[in-house]
C-alpha cells in the first residue's frame, strides 16, 4: 500500500500573484515517480479547457525545459517539485 502512495504522489495548488501583478498558481507535486505529471494534471484541472501558460516569479512566460531544469527542491527531507502557471483567458 505504501508503494502505491509513493507512486501516485499528490499535487496541491496555492494562488499566487506574479511580479507583474498577474494572478496564477504555484502547484507543488510531492513524492511519487510521476510528480511532475501530477503538477501538469493539476494545472489542467484548475484551468480546464482554457489551458495554461508556465510562468516564472516575475510573470514572464517560460518553457517546459526551463521548468524541468529548475524543479528539484528539498522540503523536509523529501523531494518535491513545483511549477508556476497562469490560466489562459
């Protein structure tokens, strides 16, 4: 059962305001082998059919490659991943 929880991971989203004043979400994906996929799924569910744009903290558009290069951060000894998104209008 623990293995299933580790593989599944989970994603949480918090509302944020980027440096340019635009609203968006910081989506954290904890544990799990598919953590980044969980982040992207969470972004899709928050923004529905409008889609979303990946952002940096200044509000500038960024790419999937850039996000993946800057993802890993240590939280309480666990590996966590996070992305910043803004729902498209």
